[in-house]
């Protein structure tokens, strides 16, 4: 079983929407898998508009070092960019945080067994292809998402191009997150009930 990872608010330190001011703009393209080739010069500081921040996963980028270490233990190729989060009282968070930049960007859709609508350019009708992985097409919707295990190739955590590069993980990775008590993670099983609306 594979799961799409998303942010789950509601627990202490996991606000409904993480709000804050970042001191510098990102120095990378969020869709670029070539993260190890980037030159990153800035030191990043997030001034949060929250009294207490304690999540381990907020989105596809902002995670705790605990979550990042687990990704590394499960073999994901990544680059970590430190970011200091300062709470609204001026104190630094107890947890350390990083921007998680992964070079594991793959398509896992079994195109023969799945049901989907391919995205096309409105003007020309041409199929929309991924900028960095031109052999992968984009989808307006996926009604039936069947995972191709050969495309997963034994990975446990990766960014899924078919799902707008949201993280997808294996059952063992999900179990490890839950056993370690990580906060702010929701896992949606990619099964017969899993449907994808237009992302792009």
C-alpha cells in the first residue's frame, strides 16, 4: 500500500494554516529535481504568527529535522536547507526545521490499468508534459489511480509527479512516522477510493 502525505492540522503546535514571514525568497525552483546542483547562499528565518509551532510536516518543503532524518534513513536522496522558525513571542521553536528538497521525483501511475483524463493545451490541444520530466504527462483528473510497482522501484518516500509532486510513501515509512509520534501528518491511501482532481 502507498499513501499520499498531506498536512494535518489540529494537534497542539499544528495550526490550521501555518502563517509567517520568510526573510528571503527561495533560491530554487520548487519543481526542480536537480537540488544538489543548486548554490544556496541565504540563511532562512521564518517569523511565525503563532505562539507555538511543533509540527513535523507542514507541506512538501517545511519539515522538522526528525522527519528529514527519517527520509534519509529510508533512502531518499534529498538536500536539507536549514530554516529557523521564531514563534510570535520571539522564541525559537524547540524543534529544528529544514526545507526538504528531494531529487526523488517520479511518476508511479500505471497508465494501462488506471483511468484518467490527460491535460491538454487549450490553444493547441497538445498534451501537457512535465517541464523537468518531458516523458511524463500531466492529468486533468485521475478517476482510478493504480500504482505501478515497477516505477516505484522499491522507494519508500518520494515526490509523485502524477500528484503535483506531493509526497507519497510506503506502508513501512507511514508506520515509522506513526510509531515515532510525529505531528502534522495525514496519510491518504492510494486505493480504489482515491481520486485526483485537476492540479495544474
